[in-house]
C-alpha cells in the first residue's frame, strides 16, 4: 500500500512518551516509527501516516492501530502519550524531573528526554 505524506506529518515528528516513561513512540521523518517498551528498545517498528489529527500505524508484521492527537497529547490504544519536551514533571528528591526519567538511580533515563 502506498500512502501519501500528509501536509501535517512534520508537526508530530519526535518522541512521545507515557507519563511513566514505559512506552516511547519515536515518530520519524518519512513516515516510520519506532516504539520502545520498558527496557526493550525497538519493540515495534513500522509505518505511520496522518489524516488531520488522526494517526494510523501499521507495524512491520502487519498489525494495525490508530490514535488521535488532541491538545498536544497523543491518545493511542488506551494510552496517553506526551511530546517528550511537554511530559508532566515529577519532583524527585527536591528536583523537578520530566516523567520518563527514573526516580531510581539504578535505571537509565528515557533516551531523548531532556536532562533534569
């Protein structure tokens, strides 16, 4: 299937993360995505395209899903994902920290998140 690039495609490019940082969608230029889950990088990869604020996904195995962007937030498969630089903040040990960073020193921060 050939999908034409939407004029709005570029405005959603970047990292989208759940509040807890477990799910991370990297929407790449050219209509590809890479989804990481917990410690598993590239858990799912595939194509995406937009129709207005609606996003359609087809992973490389053929599985399909969709989502909706509303007020700068991505609603997808029962999850709420925030643009990386707009993720809600936590206060961890007196320091404001983007959600997606671990509050434990034993874990790695989410790739691409801004430093605390």
